[in-house]
C-alpha cells in the first residue's frame, strides 16, 4: 500500500519504489511504498475519456521509466490508421522514449503503404505474421522496458501471448474500454522470458489494455511538431510565434511541402493533430488520415 507521506503523488507501472514493512511476499504480508525514485521517463496522456469535466481532461502519467513505445498496428482488419501512429510518435517525443512500429497481420496485406508514408523518417519497424518467428522483435525488446499500444483488434493480445505465454491475455475480446475513468489507464508489466541461448535481460513489456489513444492536450504546438521530424526543419523560416495552421499565410510549412521536401499528407496530419488538440478535430474519424487504406479493402 501507499504510505500517507507520499501525499497525492501517484505510483504508476514502471515506477521504482522504496518499501518498508514485510517484503517477504507471503500471504497476508503488508509493506508500504514510502518513496518513488526519480523517473527516467514519463509517458503521459491527457485523459480524453470524458471531455466534459475537468477531471476527465486531466493529464495522467501512464507508465514511468519506459524506454520504448511499441506502436502495434495491423496492416489489415482493422486497416492501419496513420493518424493514430502519428499521435503515438508525438507521445514518444513528449516522453523522451523511442518508437518502434510493430505491423501485425502481415499475412493479410503488405506494409508498402504505411512504410511509404513514413519514408522520410528513420522509423524502426518489425513485421509480424502468425507463422513468423519473433526473434527480430525480441532483440529490440531485450534489456528495455517497452510499452505496447494499439487499437482493439490489431493483435496485441495475440502478440503478448506469443512473447509471454504465461500471461494468458484474452484474445479476440474487446478489453475494458468503458467510458468510466476507472477502466481507462490500467497497465500491467510483464517480464519477458529468457530466450534459449540468449544472454542478458530479455526486458519487460507493459500492456495497456484500456488505453485507446493518447490525448495530447498537454503537449505544446512546438513539441507536437517534434513528433514530425520531417517537418520541423522548415519552421526556421516561419514568422515569430507562427501557429503553423493552414490559415497562417506565412507558415513556411506550406512552401516546404510545395518544394517536395516533405509529404503533403504528413503536413495535413500534423495540422489535424493541432486542430484536435483544440477540440476542432473531426470526432467521427479521429485518427484516420486521407489515403489510409479503407476498411475491407
Ligand atoms: N490473420 C491474422 N490474424 C491475426 C494476427 N494476429 C491476431 N490475429 C487475429 O486478430 C483478432 C484480434 O486479436 P487480438 O489479439 O485479440 O487483438 P487485440 O484486440 O489487439 O488484443 C483475433 O481473431 C486474432 O486471432 C495475425 O498476425 N494475422
Ligand atoms: Mg486484446
């Protein structure tokens, strides 16, 4: 249990803590968390599960001390949403951690469209199909704490079960994604088993069954732009305090794209995220960019 002296400071998955009391782990043992070590990284989201109340829009720490965000996206069924991936990339920049794109269901569709969209980024990725071995992924997870995020149905539980069979995550069921604030941030850390013949720490994965997306209301427009490293260089030519919106006639991002130095879809996605931060996004298709493969195609 948390000691009273921690005050309102919350303990989250990934925290390293100091304990006093009975740390034997025996049934009925009681220990208190008296100290939270300084965090190496903090992955945050603005809770957007309830836009109407102040509490619902609170910024929350999701995971502490993570090294990497594994963005799990299916190549089909459901189709990939680059708007979601872009949002996750902003979250990794904000948290100071590395992204890894994990493209599942590679047996159903090829990765060309998604990888083409990210051609200008050095975005590491792995392809997952039911019959492929997971050696490449395991190598990228070794020695690190990795947080897995993805929409429902992308094969996240299937993947977690392949990596950590004893985790027995429920497959094919929609996880707790209720609108209630108690279901929204549950995360669980799972220790990866040592691979036969491998040395060193195999790492940890953090499954986030209730997290549908990253609300970015707490991220500044400038930080948001750093989630788009292919665009950020253009803004040295922007007027001071440029809002980078389409309405700003002197925003240098338009000329940058017109000169072919970045993909117009990336600029559109950045501006869509900007708009969604101020509540102007399209609520019907929050994370789909034009050009994303359509459902069923
Ligand atoms: N074809 C194909 N189906 C997959 C793959 N991975 C998962 N599935 C199926 O996709 C559905 C959703 O998987 P699940 O792991 O529950 O997704 P989650 O909601 O992200 O946890 C299940 O029917 C899985 O059997 C894959 O690589 N290829
Ligand atoms: Mg699942």
